[in-house]
């Protein structure tokens, strides 16, 4: 089965027009027609019914079945291409959300440098949600992910290495600053400064808001932890962050959430089940494991 034929077929089910698919790929319309015929002959099934009078295409049940598998086949094929390329380049691409980078990567980098592996990784900085998407599409080989629930994706293997609570940050001048704890429901009238989309913090934040039966007022969003801390210190809004964030600022105060069953920020090493790590990549993975999991209780 030709992967290009599958690619034409997938696009045909989306665009539902032979001419548009041909134009998209820069080929003639008969090329798309012949590709469909080859697939139908190989599978001995009608995949698409073409109603010329009504100018529409109908995907048959067999076509729907092929589409389901063809999408997976093309995704795995893309993974294969990227993995082989990474092997040739002697590199490993690592998805690294900013908060995890700030709090855990310095230890990883130190060990990788000692083992002469630091220059063998290429990091990509996204929020955990976006990082997971990059891992699923094969854009990264390995990722350090944050989550509030165990991942249910059978394609992804996760290895938990830490778990920390979410907390509230307020300015020293804020009326709540004299408290050590706070309930999320008590924050109904507050202005919040939060991370942008793609961060798992938003999932935990929305869950607590739903439980507390109010819609929070978010005045600003940022991708940077330091930016949020500055905004909090200046009284622009209060922050919803993780306890892993360290700040030496005396004008910012951290409050523990006393909500029962409040979600935690769970950090994981994650990779695709189908990924075959070459020798170099396996060395990097083992080094990261040793840093984050094996030695996490010995003060490292």
C-alpha cells in the first residue's frame, strides 16, 4: 500500500473534491482518481461513492474504516521519518515546559554535561498541554510533562518523578497576605493573572473554579513565570502557580490552598510507546531517569 495514496485518500475525505486535492498536492486530477482505484483494488471494497449529478462524495463504511487506520498509519510513518532523521543527526528532541525547565532541568543539564551528552539534546519549550501534543505528533522524542491526572493515552508511557500542590501567590500588601492558607471559594472577588493556554495550571484552576461555583476574573495571561510574579508583586492580580516555583522576593507571599482533594501538579517523564530509542537517546533517557527518579530522595 502506497503511503502517498493514503495521504491523497485522507485529504479526499476532508475536501470531498478531486480537483481541490489535486491542486493541493500539485498533481493532475487523474492521479487522485488512480490512487483511489488502487486502494479500492487492494482492499476489494468501494471506499468513496461519487455522485456526479449532485457533485458530492460519500464515504462508504469501508472508507470510514480505512480512514481510521490510514490516519494512524500516516502518523506512525511521520514518527518513523523523524526518528530515523534524529538518529542520523545524533540528537534527541526534548519537550520542556518552562516551569519544569526552571525547577528540574538545571540538575539534568549538570549530569548530561558530565556525561558529555548535553549538546546532544534539542529542547522545545511549551506549556505541558502543548508539549503533550508535540509528543503525540512526533515533534519531540521525549518530554517532561505536568498533569493533574494520569494520562489515559495508550500511546504514551509516563514515569512520575514528582508531585507538588498548587498554591496562591499574592502581593505583600494584599489583605490576604497575613494568612497562611486560603480556600479557593474565598477568591471569588479577586483579579487573577494566569498562564496562557497550553499550561496544565489552567486545567487545575478551572476545576477548582467549577467546584467553587464561580467564574474567576482573569485580567492578564503570560507565558513567563517571572512576568507573573512581577505582576503579582505590583498588585495587578493574584496568581495560581505551583509550590515548585521559588522566588526570593519579599513583596510576594505564598498561601496554601486548604480545599479538600485539591489537584496536584504531577510531573512525569513521557515518551511514545512505539518510539525505539537508539543507543545515544537511551543514554540520555537513562541519565534523566537517574537524575529525577533514582536520586530524588537523596538530596540530588
